[in-house]
């Protein structure tokens, strides 16, 4: 089944209750809910890597599925569960890199060109990782907000196109004139949450 870009947006859901070490332990114990929680926590991170390599959505979906298959196979050998986020980014980037090189060797269909400029050098790789870390921190901070704030941020900043205040007010059962004020309070809470997380 192909991945859909909308699946990877920030969507309102309960705040996570397991840290990465607990998630890994629960997954190894066969807890299906832990697998679901782990994928929900990191699906946007994993999918964003091939998108930053400027891959098509179809190829990004293949990389996405490949990363989760590799995690499933390698999880019992994961030495540092606390480094799961970094492991996922590394595996996704490696798969993208090798995919690009493979396409170069095999050649693309007539008229197509392999975008090798999208393969970052060492400095570019470091910048990419820092960008991915910031984006993931933002997603996790949003998930820690109250449900109304999560929903509002999703509608205003992650919908394409962004939803107008009238629609957001209708969805949340609020007066349209109150959206700007509540939006400001939600962003303040988000800033405090990011500060608490060290970002």
C-alpha cells in the first residue's frame, strides 16, 4: 500500500506516554500497541527524509516501508534504544543515498534525469540531520499540547491550503473572533514546551 502525504501530517492524538526505551522494550515484548505508537511517533520523520532528497512520493513511500522493515528486523540488535530517532534518520538517509546511486547505475527511463545534486555532502548531511531533529522536536512538542491547541495548529499550519478562521471556529465550536487570541495562546504554550525540551 502506497503512503499518502496526508498520513504524515501532524494530526490530533493523545500525547505519547512511552519514551523510546520503553517503546523498544514493549515492541520486543510483542506489544502491538507499542509498535503502533512507535510508528505514529516517527512516521513523519521517516517520510520527511526521502522528501528532502527530492524523491517522488511513490519512491518516498518505498523508502518509508523499507526503513520500518529494517527496524523490525534489527530491533533486537539495537544497542542504544535511546538513540532510536538518530538510527531511523541514518537508515532512511542511507536508503535514499543508495537508491539514488542505484538509479544512476541502472539509468532512468528515457528523458528522465537522476538528481544527484540532491545527495548532500558531509556538511549538507549535518545540516539535514539538524533540520530533521528540529522538525521532529516540533512534532513532539505539538503532541504534548492540549487537544484543542493540537487541532488548531494542525488546521492553521499543516493543512494545505491552511484553513480559514471561519472553518477552524466551526470545527472547534468557537467564535470566529476568538481564533486569533486562542492561536496566540497555543503558540505560547508550544514555545514553552519547546523550551522545556531544550529547543
